[in-house]
């Protein structure tokens, strides 16, 4: 438990082939089902303060209380995902903390000396997220995410479905 952020809610993995990654997680790890969003629609996305036209696919599943996120960037736009692949290859890229009081957590994180690497918004103001540089621990970055709106309800749904997953229908495509 972090005194600043609370509990880790999600581990995010950057991958080059999201379909292969989902297959590994569902067939080998037996984690699932994955809710797969082939083309994520962001309201806006900024990398180091500059707009960036990131195109990505994500897949979400739960292993108990911990959400697993798989991210494949589909273009070469500047992002911390692209940076991670170039510097470290595939693997764990971030740990995410969730909040229903996002702005307060965002402000506290900045006051603690963290620097925003990239941030964006999906589905309106209650869909904000920010990834912070973690120079003291290279590799894995810290994300905070607003779950006070629809995203939070979607995450609860994913968690509930995972509780009794029997291995059937391992990949569930979500269309925008």
C-alpha cells in the first residue's frame, strides 16, 4: 500500500503482438476473459506536454483484484509505450492506481515531485489518466486513473466476470 497512491489496481504490459499476448495470458496463465478494444478512441493524448496522435489497442482482464492491461501501440507517435519498447522491450510498463478524486491525486503527485510523461482522456473528463516519470526506479512507471465515471463501472464489470470465468469465450471484443 502506497501512502501517496493507495493500492496497486493494475499492471500494464506493453506488447508488440496483443493477440499473442492475450493467448498467452488466457491459455498459459489462465487469466481472463480479456475485454479487447482494437482501436482505443482518446479524447486527447499528450506526450511530455505536446499533443500526440497515439493509436493503440488494449485488452483488460482481472486476476483477483489486480487488473491486467495489455497495450499495443499501432503507430510511431511519441508515447511512453513506444519509449518502453525501445529501452526495455516488451513487459511490465506501469503500475496503476485508481481514484474517484482524480484531480486531488494528480495535484498531490505533482507536489511530491513526479513529472508527467504522458496523459490523456477517454470518454470525457471522468476518463482522465496520467503516467509519471519514475527516474528513481527506471522501467516501470506510475499511472493514475480516474474511475469516477463509466470507466470505473467498466472495470467493476470486468472484475465481476473474471470471478467465475470458466475459460470459455476468452477474448471479448469491445467496439466503441
